[in-house]
C-alpha cells in the first residue's frame, strides 16, 4: 500500500487549539494573537516577559552540500523536535516560511514531509498570515519612492546606472528578470532598465529575519541603500523618507507565527530569506522567544553547512547573541552517492539504476563532502551529530559506512526514520543530540567584525570552502574599496555562490581542492547588515519548469485543495 501524501497525512492529524500550544510552552494569552484556530502571531513583548526563564539548549540543523535529491533538513528538524518528547524531553522548533514561488514551481512546500511536518499544511504553504505579502508591499513601496524621487527631479543625484533596489513578487516568473519601466508618456516616470526578484530575495526579508525589535527593524529599513550617486555616495531609504512607510507595512509581519507539528510540538514559522544571497535562516525574534519555551530549541539553516550554518554562526548568532550548543548534519545515502561524481542526477527524473544498487564504496567516496561539512561545523567550536535520513532504497551496509566515517572523527550518528515513523523514528538522534548539547563547547565566530571585507571573504574561501585563495575582478575590487570607504567594512560577509558545491562551480562534487574562489562583483545589504560577494551567476527570480506543480494544484468539487505537496 502506497504511503499517503503529505497533504493527506496532514488532514488526518489531530490538532490542538493554538491557544493550548502556546500555553504548553508558557506563552500567556495576552501575548497570543490567534489567526484562526491553529495559527497565532506572538506579541514581541514575549521576548522580555519570558527572559527570566531558563534558556533551552540551542540546536541548529544543517546538512551536506545539497543535491537535486534533497537531504530532508526540514523533515529532520521537525522529526528531531518531535523526538525529544519520545525521550521525555521538551522542545520547540523554528523554521522558515514557505515561498509560494517554489510551492507552485518544482520544489514544493516547506512544511517538512511524511509524518514529520508542520501543520496546518495548506496555511503554512499558502502565504500563512500574509508576512510574504507584507515584505512584497514594503519592498515595492520603497521602489515606488525611488522612481518618484527620480521623476520629481532626482534630489539626491541617483545615478540611473547604479540603482540597486529592485521590485519583488512571490512568484516564479522568468519574464520579469530584466525589464524596462517608465515607458509611455512623460507622466509615466523616468524610463530605465530594472528587474524583479522573488520576494524571498528581498533585503526587506533579510531585515525581517535579523531584526531584534520593532525599533531595530525601523532603523534597518532606513539604512537600506537603494543606489549610488555618480561619485559613489550611497543613497538610503531614510533619505527618501521611505523607511517609515515600509516599517508600517511590516509592523505585524515582525511578530512570529506559532503553529504545531503532527504530534503537537510547537513550531515557530517565521521569515524566509533567500539561501544564496541572504543568510537563509528563520527569524531572530522567533529564536529569542523560543529559547525560553522548553529544554531544546531546534532550528534549521538553509543549504549545506558551508552556507546556511556558516551564516547562522557568523551572521544570525552575531545579531541575536545566542550561542549554539550542538549541530545536526543531515546526510542521505543517495546524496552521498551523487557526490561520488559517478552519477548524473536530474530533478524530476528517475535515478540511474546503478545508483540504486548496494555500494558502500560509492557512499564513502561521496562522504568526503560529509567529512568537510563536519569540519566546517567544528571550525566554529560546535560539536556535530550526523543524522542519516534513511530512504527505502538504502542498504544497511551503506548506513554502516556513514556511521564508520562519523565514528572515525569521534562524532555521534544515528539512522533516522522520522519520515515514515514520526518523532519516534528520530529518538536515537534526539538522545545523541541531548548528550552532545549537555557538554560545554567553544563556539566562536570564524572571523572578527574588525577584519577587512577581503580578510573575511578569504577566511571563508580557504577555511570553509577549501579554496586556495580568492580572485577578484576589477569591478569587485572597486566595490570593496567603496564599501570600506563608506563605512561598511565592519559588516559580516554572506558569500553568494552555488549551493551545489563547496566551490563556486556546481560541477565540482565531493570536497574539491586546488580551486580559487572567483568574486565577480560585490553588493551591500546595509539594512540587513551584511555585504554579499557574488561568485558566479545567482538567479534571484526563478522560472517555472515545463510541468510546474501549479498544473496539478486546484480545488475539488467540495472546495478542498488538491495537488499541493
């Protein structure tokens, strides 16, 4: 008998009223703002009102370098959070919000999967409480004020060729990647080349995720740089008097959303910054509340440990002041086989037959990537645990190969079946994480704030990616010099590169060496608070596939959603 779909499983769940979930974690009614029966926003006063309670152990879930197969980080994050109850412990989960672009595209939703998912499934995957729309509106309000300033005489001397602020929509629409605006009559604005990004890539989204309070968010929105003058001077949203309106639009969106899992474990679902050009983590405010709601707070960082976890350690934790107690690195047999370099895997197509045969040697070859990502976690003074996300096509010998590699590094591991078994399928992982989190660690940022931008980039390139060094184009060098001159040199860096390799070349699998990191240009998200060097071509507005998920999503004769996954 086939396993039910995620949507079918979600509809079979017995959910508690959200007020009861909030009460279970000690959030009083006056801080809970219900959005229907099973979703609530939590007032930011909870940060101060819960501050005297004990702090939970802080656990980040990351992974090996992702492949088109997916490693199941969100599913593992939720499964682990639920598993703590099976070993007599209490946990809260924090994950990012779903973007509707991928939901209607090929990736699907962001609720987890199988019997390890956050619910209500439909609400979580379909704009939830409207936070995504608030980000879209705030971003585009700033954009409108940029173009209005140009139309009204360009008081601040913006160079039309150096306007960096783009519009956004929460859809996959390749036709909007490069556009011309202001066409028509003289009253229709100043004609110029422009572009759209997907909402998750907006700097406003990164601001939402990194703000510690309403005042902090207001100040960050004002610091956003929308472009530069011909002499290289930055022009900010505050100068355009656009920060206030954006903050008003974002006021309610800053409150984190509280939901639950299939097993009624509380889960904060808040903010969804892009994992390539932003830090790819859920919100700081959710963690500042969640850290006082149980014995463990389990959160997820996007992509592999060289990207999401590195940014969690060096950007998010630097802002929040929270210190992680343990990390989970998720790996699958099939993804490690892919990292052997022997197989060509294409999303949406059947796996090569040879890849499905028992072959622990292929797993060990690809496990060079796992080894490097474990080293990347340890480089920050945090001890990892390996979660082997089991698939039906795996063989015990292949799981054993991963466990032997972890053991050779003195690292705990556990085979997990949470996708089919729910929380009890990750109980062994929860035991291992609890033991590791109980031990003191030496967590530290891998570079100091006072280091130069080049020093920060080169530290990540050599110590985290394994590069021999960094090559800068003349444009990138000029931009770095300008950012240092404008006072942005103290910001952390968020290197934008492919998620499919430790290098900037998606074709280099495993743990490549002997390469240099090419930085072609550098941009600054001053409001969010980081500088992002761009290595390769980063696509910030996805397109739809030939058969996107949207084709199958519909309403049935009873008005129920079908085709969502």
